[in-house]
C-alpha cells in the first residue's frame, strides 16, 4: 500500500512539474508581448502580386453566401485576384455556392467553383488540389465562418517585403462574442492566444503558427516545405513547423483583424476542440524530435516550440491530476510522513499565478465592455477548460497513439438561425462526465471532512466545470 501511495504522490508531482514548465513559458510570452512594438506598415508594392483566395467548404449552407459576398468585396486589382471556392460539400451548399459563383462571374470577378471527385485528404487535400490549379504567387485562406474586411489583402501583402517571409497571419475577431456565456469564454481564451501568445512568440523570435485561416502564404514557401499534408488533423500547424524548420520566417499582425463566428453550441465547440487537440498531438509526435535535432536553432526557441506543440497535452495532464486528486485527499490525511512532500508540492500550486498574468494581459489588451470583470470570467474559463479535460484528453491520446479519424467540421449557424449546428451531439460521454462530477464532489467532501483544504479550490473548479458541461449536454439532448 505504501508503494502505491508513493507512486500516486510521485505521479502527481511530475504533473505539477509539467504544469509549472508550461505556466512559466506562458508567463515568458506575456513579458515578451508587453515589450512588443507594432512597427509601421511597409510601403505598398509598386505592382500588386497575383493572389488566389482559397475558401475550403464542406456542408456550410448557413454561411456560404455570406462568405462569398465578403470575399467578392475585397478591394484588390481585379486582374490580380483569383477566388477558388473549394467545395467538397454533399448537401445544399453545392447549389448555393454554384449560384453565388455564377452571380459574381457574370459581374467580371475571377471566381471559380472547384469540385473534387472525393474528399480525400479533407481540408489539406482541398487546399493542395486548389494550389495545383493556380499559378498565383500568394495564397490567402479563409474558412467558411470568416468575413474578411475589404482592405484585408492591401494591408497584409506589403508585409511580404523580404523573400524569406513565407506566411503572414492576422488576428481573429469574434462576430458573436456576446451571444452567450459559452461564446464569451471562447473569445476570452482565443484572445490570449492572439493578443499575447502569438505577439510574444514573434517578439522573441520563436516559431509562430498559421491558424488555418485569416492568413496569407507565399506559394514558394508551401511548395518548399513539402506542400499540404493530410496525416494530421491540424494541417496548418504541421505546415507551419515544416516551413520554419526549413528557414522560412513568419509574421503576425495583431493590428489586422479577420472577424469570424465562434461555435454557438457546446457540441460544435467540442467537435472543434477534438480536431484541434488531436491534430496538435499528431503534429507534436511528428515534429518534436525534429525541433530538438534542428541545427542552429536557439535553445529558447526549442523550449518554446516544445510547449507550443505540447499545448494540447495539458488537457491530458489536467485529467490525470484530477483523477489523482481524490485518492490524494486520503493519502494526505492518513500518511503524516508525506506532509513535507505536500508542503513542497504546495509551492507548485503557484503555477496558476503565471497563467493568471497571461490571461490578464490578454484581457487588458482586448476591448472589454464597461462592467465586465476579469476575475469571474477567468475562473469560469478555467472551470470550463477543466470540464473539457476528459473530451480533449481522449483526443490527445488518440493523436499520440496514431488512431485515425475523419476531419469533422465545426458547424456554423450564420445569420439564418437554421442549424446543422443544433443537431450536433453536445458530448459523446455525458454519463462519464456526470459520474466524474460526483467523483470530484466526493473528493471535495472528503477534504472538508478531514479538514484538509489544500485541494479544495482545484476540486471545486472540477465540480463546476464537469457539472456545467454535464448540464449542457443533457439539456441539449432533452431539448
């Protein structure tokens, strides 16, 4: 029994060490972001280059017309602009897209409706297929839920002012941030990535990532890095690392915003989270060793790239810590010889402070309505993230274990109110999440019973997070 209890303590300690490393890395990015200065925009090129805008679609009837209208309104020389609607749809999106394409073709806009015989390679396959049908020097990419501003290309293209700039990424905006608590919490988390993480990486000279949409690639960079690969669910992160390991430089423009729609329902959010987290684990498995073997790459960049690639694995660590926290309540109470170890471990709980600084920095940089407070939003965001740990850890595990799965689209509602999104299951495992809510509540009660409150905040957040998601899941199933 002592051996088992010692093992639990050691395993929990290793999780704390990992979380400390992750938190300190985010804190370092926060410091770098504070010092970052937005440089003046480069001069516009003497002659605007040929650009193809790629719009990968799969069953998006609610937003396809809105997307095509926005892209057709781009303020760019008509003879230098091509638009590809890469439509792999199998539903009413196809005739909707075809009608809109015909409408703009009749008005002299260079737009084409590209259909493939199969959906092989999913989004990566569609992008590669489209690339083979254009000779443009630059490729802009927008997902179905994005609405680029008319001046997007004129603001972004000047930043390719050096031949080694391979990609320029812009910041995501949020069209429906105030639609619900769920969308506000998503915006809160995404703002941290776009207002602190990406800014800090650029300021420190570390690897950036293309976010899959709202960015522009130099065609030569895509081809030199080996093109789009479909062996991960995050083809964007994969190509980003292959390109930067080849010596290409990326730029990030926080001052240029590409508005997009956030998933409006829990099921849509979970499908997105599954794809992002599994794909990130697949990309980490593919590139982590290459990063550390890369000659001439600074140690700091390798360190940041490691936690960048392991970002999704944080959910697996959180789930493991959560499961261990309940038996550790009894170990703390019944094994006084472990008390010095637990006192030492309590220092690692301060890992929350760097993360607080990280999210607070993003919150300060984002435009917040009057009366909205940081503390409750942060606490609810952390609770939601913990509640997603089971779902996301499963995705991470499948990514590391090379379990194949299809590219599942994130449903969008658009302005119609229709909804492919409403039919998306809220959670594949609502019963398991409900049982875990009771499990963590039991741990919390045991801590109160023994008068040991060290794990109380952690388990309280777990109860709130898993309980909230369980309520959402069953509520949507019964509605």
